[in-house]
C-alpha cells in the first residue's frame, strides 16, 4: 500500500516554482528485505528505491536523468493471485524502456490481466514538453493524460471550451469534462486516481496548503515530510471499507492514515521529489531502519535532467 500527492505544473511562470512536486509514502511489511534509493542502470542514470534483495530490478518509485519518472501503488483488494507477475517491474521497465509515457502505459494496459490490482503514473520531463499519464488496471481500459489543471470528477462542463473525453476518476465511467489549463494537484492511494477516500482528501488538503506557499527547497521538503508522517486516523470511511471487504476492522482503521502504523506493517519510506523550472532534481528519501519505527535514515540526491 502507498499514497502519492503531486503537483504537476509543466511551465511554471515563476523561476522559483516547480514543474513537479511529489510526496509519497511506501507501506510494507517491516521485515521485508529491501534496498535504499540509489543510482543504477547502464550509466548509473536511474534513481529508484525499494528494489528487494533477490528481486533486483523491481521498484515502486523512480526517476532517470533523461526525465522519465514512474510511481506505483497497489489496489486494495482482499483476493490476490499468487501467480501474478511482479508489479514492481512496471516501474523499472518504464525507466529503461525507449517508449514515451503514454505509449508505455498503452502497452501495460494490454497486459493488465497478468497483474494484481495496481495504479501506475508515468511521466516524461523534457526541455520542450512535460507529459504525465496514469493507468489503473481496475479502472479504464486505456491510460489517460493528466494535463495541468484538469478538473476532477466534480468539475462542471460549462458547455464551451477545450472539451475532451476524460476518464471519470471517481465514478469509473467515461464522460466529458472541461479542461482548464492551470496548475493541477492530484492524489493517488490504493484505489483509482482521485478516488475520494478520507485519507486522500485529508492528505491532499495538507499538501495543497504547503505547495501553495513560497518556501525554500529545504523548507518545502521538510514540510512535505511532516505531512507524510501524519498518523491521524480518517475513519469511518465507507468507500475504503467497502473496497477492503475481507480485511479486518483493525487493519482498515490503520490503513485510513496517511502514515500507516500497525504491528509489523506500515509506512517504511517517505519520498519527496522536486523538479524545478531549469530541470534540477531534488530526491529525498527517509527510510526506516532495523524494522524500528523510532529509527530512520534520510538521504538526498541532486542532479540535473539531461537535455
């Protein structure tokens, strides 16, 4: 289980603004072997984390120096196919593939039945154009573009400008909404993108408040890490509970927090990624040590996207 908040602003007007602000939590069994974030790939040009020992190559979040970024969350469902393919390779395969984000997700959608439930964000950050796409194999049969400022499922069609078919993120049907090309903020947990679980709405509100302020990069990272450590329970939540039929009441309650805490399972890694207007990347990882929620290590990486 995981949660991701992001602000996508391909062409920020201010020199102090960011093309991407991403804050994410990775929830996992505390004892699961894993590796900390580091560079890998043929030219050490890919930075990703949580590549489990014995399953090298899989990841849930990563970015390359060529501007490719991918992030994965699992879909909350009680029944899992033990013979399904490993979802972590959906991230690492994209980072090493020559396909652009939309083409890659089209390819993934044709193989969706091979995996247990997942959501996948894939992005290209390039000198002339930034693209962010989403696909969830429990929702639409096709990936969708996420353009800055796309209205959510509550957006009204004003009958006029820039209409385009868009997957209804909350109701899981196809419909039409108006595109408003202003900066966009999105949230993704363990249901479809923007599904209004209470934990997602709560965390997204906190995230929106922070990214709306003008903060130095170090201050912004610290504020976002603070949000990712929020253990407030967001219950009752009928939407999450209905999807999680088969899970215990205690587990669903624990999963209702942005930062999950339960015996032996919970949030193990906090990650913040910033990409500024000039293509400078800041990647900060805070990860649990020794299966102990009181012991954490923080590492930061900085590099510039290749043009």
